[in-house]
C-alpha cells in the first residue's frame, strides 16, 4: 500500500513540476485519465487522497428472491408442479413475478429432484387444432365433490375456457351452461362436441342447439381422448385451482370465475407458444 502511494505521489509531483501531462504519461507508462484522477484526488485530499478506496457500493440492492418467495416456490413444488406452472401460480396466488430460470435455480439450490412423469408407450400421436375460433367447442362435466359438478367448455382453436358449478348433472343445468358459454365467448359457436352423457342428449338441450343452429358432435363410446383438450383442462383445474380453495366456500363460483379470467387472459399456454388463449 505504501509503495502504491509513493508511486502515485511521484506521478503527481512530476506533473505539478512540468505541467506536461503527455510527458508524465509517456515516462510513467500511465494513461491521461489515470493521471487526472490522482491529481484531482491529491489536490482535494492531499496524501490521504492517494490511498485506494473501497469499491464496495454504498447501498446494497435488495435481494430479489427473499426467503419467503423461496418458501412459496418449494410449497408449490409439493403439488408436483413444474417451473412453468409454479411461475403461473406465483403470479396468481401471491402476485409475484419470477422467471422460470430463477424458479429453477431455487429448486436446484434446495436439491429438489426433477419431476418424472410416466407415460404409456404410444405408436403415434396425432395432434390437431381447429383453425377458426368457435369451429368446435368441447364440453364436459366432472364431479368436484359430493353434490358439486363443474361444467367445462373449451374452444378447440384458442383454448378459451368457460367454467361453472352446478349441484348436479341435468338437462336444465346443461341448458343454463350453454347460455352462459354463448354469452361469455366473443365469437359464434359452430359445433359442440361432448361425451355421451344423458345431460347432453336430453331433448331440451338438443332442441336448443338446433334453435341456435349449432351442430352437435358426440364422441365415440369409451373414447375420452377425443375430448382431450377439455379433459386436460379439467386436470389443470384440479392441480392449480381446486388445490388452493375450500369446497364449502359460499363464493366458490365467483372464485372459479376469477380463475377462468386468469386462465384466459394471463396464464401462458405451452401448446400455444407461451401465448394466452386471449392473445391466440
């Protein structure tokens, strides 16, 4: 440290004697900005100004990922969610935005093993998507709890999803849901595709479809994969929405509506190239 101060003092004194910066720089092998820096420091603080100062910033930026956020990520991981879904749930539940890389870093630091999904071997996979919104809308029902059924409609093209809860599967509730879907979707429906549940084959439901000039396409018996988009959508509801709510809540339908809006307008969809259904 003392040698560095002596060397800098020699640069400064030589400059003060000669007033020739070029000569001092050539002789001492330093740049002009370096010489100016130490001359100013010497003129303002004397010999003390020739000492090296700490380059540590005066203010340390706040930690981006707090311990609380790390706890949220690990808690969501317990539900066997991948980084994409953890990112979505952090934003929806905690209003916290993190990149997938940051989430994966948290999981790696916590030594969380990667998710391993078992898949049945398939000879070939044929994927399709309708080109026009409303060209085909898949509708299905699933039992959420005793005396609680979810009606689900999803557009084949955009993946826009409409949800509503009813106490039972019936023709009356199917009619109510059909009206709700037509009101919620921003495009006309050409065709409705369902399984062979009696709530969809009821005369009242079929007559209403004909009145609206909507074609009806039931899938083959014992072929739920033909309604694959709505089936996978219901699985997402189970994993991301129903795992965070109380089934006995009086405002469950309102919360479901909020989840529907979030799914359609804010949640990126992997099969849509990380677009939301609304962007699609």
